[in-house]
C-alpha cells in the first residue's frame, strides 16, 4: 500500500545512542499531547526486483548471503532486538496499527509471521481493534496461505496485483500472471473481512480501454479498498536507466478521471489522493501517516517519526539487510537520528495532510506540530488565492484543483 520513502545513506557508523532524557529535554516546541502511534515492520526480500521499484527491497536469491532462503528467524531476532532498544522512546503508549511491508512479506512463512506478531504483542500494548496489515504478492500465493496469515493475527491483507493484463504485468517485471492475480484476490476476499488491492495505471503501452478493463476486473471482486498509483519513473531504478514509453500526461489525467468515476459508481470514496474505500474500510495505518501521526519503523531501512513534549524526531535504520541484522542484534539498529527543524514542520505536516480529501483541522495542526496557525498563514492565503484550498475557521480542505495540482499546493509551505 504505502511505504514511507527511504532516503539513501551510507551504512557506516551507527547513530549516537541516546537515552530517553535526551529526547525529553526542554525545547522550542510545546506539544499538548502525543498523536496515535503506529508500527511499521520492513521485511526487505522479494523474488525479483521490479524495474520501477525504488523501495529498499533485495532479491534474496542473488547476493543476499542467505543461500537461497530468507533468514526468517535471525531477521525476527534482529527486529525484536531493535524493538527492545526502542521501547524507552514509546514507553506507555498504545499501538493503533501495524503494517508489515517490503519487499514481499508473504515470502515469510505463516509460522514466522505468527511468531513476529506474537513477539510484538509480548513487548507492546496493542489497542483491542489494532489494525494489522500485511503486503502479499500473487507470485507467492499458495492455497490456504492467506488463511494461515489470518490465523497468525493479520487482520488486513494488501495484495500487490498492479494489473490483470498479462502484457502489462510482463512490462512491469511482475512474477505473476492474470490467473494467479485473480486466484490470489479470490483467496484474500474469502480469508479477510477487509483487504486492499494495489493497482497501477499509466503503464507502458496502456490505453484507456485497457485501464477500464483492469478496473472492471478489480471491482468485480467487490474490494473494500483499492490503492491506485500512477506509474512514475523513479531515480536509481531500471526504468530510470531504460525508460519505457508511458502515456502522456493528458491521457494519464483521463485515466485518473475514469478511475474516480468507476470507483464512485461502485460505492467507493476517494478519501486520499491514491486511495479509494467502501464506507468503514479506510486504512487507519496510512491515514495516521497523512495526519502526521507517529510511527516506529523496525527493519532494514525503516523510518520512524516520533513525537515528544518539545520535539519531533526522525530515525532511519541501517539499509542493507545483513548490516541491519548485525547492528540490530548488537543493540544499535539506528543509522540516522535527527530532530525535525521547527522551520521544516509546517511543510512536513502539509505534505501529508493535504493528501486527504477532508484535509485537516487547524487544531490538529497545532497539536501535531506544537506551532501556532500563524506558521502556515502565508501559505494558506496563497493557496486560497490560487483556488487550491477551501477553508473556514476550523478546517482546511484541498479543492479539486488542489488535488490535481497537489505538488504545487504542497510547495507553498516550504520553508523560506
């Protein structure tokens, strides 16, 4: 579904180990309360690196040092060592959602996922309705495997279909075909009360009728949630070196309009720039990201964003899986640990909150950043003049134009 981007950094020395007093010392911010806390767990291995993928994923059969098998138990040992070292930073806080992303988490056996969730429960207090999402790919699908993940404690599956068209799946470098995709979605629908389909559009050679056919196939399964992403050519990917011919912007906009129309006819609401859901099936975990909530990231290259009374901190774990396991087991998984500058907080908040159809409450901006509304007044005035937002005394929402030109809207809040 959604991965927090992983910025490059050298795997050299661990970040300075700091105790809780360092984070709790007086500072410039005054946060009246702490936001909801989520947990992100990164399982970095996949069968094959897709040519468009810029996530921290590694082909476990090639150069991973694993001898052709995912080192499940050692990696979970490292995750738990990482979590135990981080516990003082989140002590006493409840976890509202867990997202197990990758890579391809469904490469891990149901027994390993059962152990992972059980070990997390033994160390953190989970809310009774804690949402536990796991990503799965049709290429790793086996009959009853999804049911086993459900029995292990996963409550929500996100299936990386991307397309139901064999030609487009091949162009995307996916390991599965249309038949496998359909079988996986059928199993997900039978095994889970709520699940998500990941779909991509503006694919190499894709036409509008082909996009419509993909979406018709997806909607026939009556999915509670669909995440739909425009294919973008990211730096340091195979597609960046060998760019495919993809639809022009005008055609891509027409595809997006059709997506919104077809999902709306199926009773799904576009609650976030790339997310469509049936009532009551919005993804809490991703919404917490967009609302500038907190998340503790465990695993190779995982990011954390944590709030304290007087500061907001971001951390990054070691990126290389072998290096991550070595350092995490030695008690220092964190490669970067930085306080978010006060001047950067308005942009960081708006970068997330403006992705939501309902926008944000001004009170929430103050609560999550510890800043007064005057910190974004200039940007709000400019956005309103350009017709990118609508607002009242309590709330700010992006307009249709604001949604269409989201990057332009977000840039208005960059620090001078």
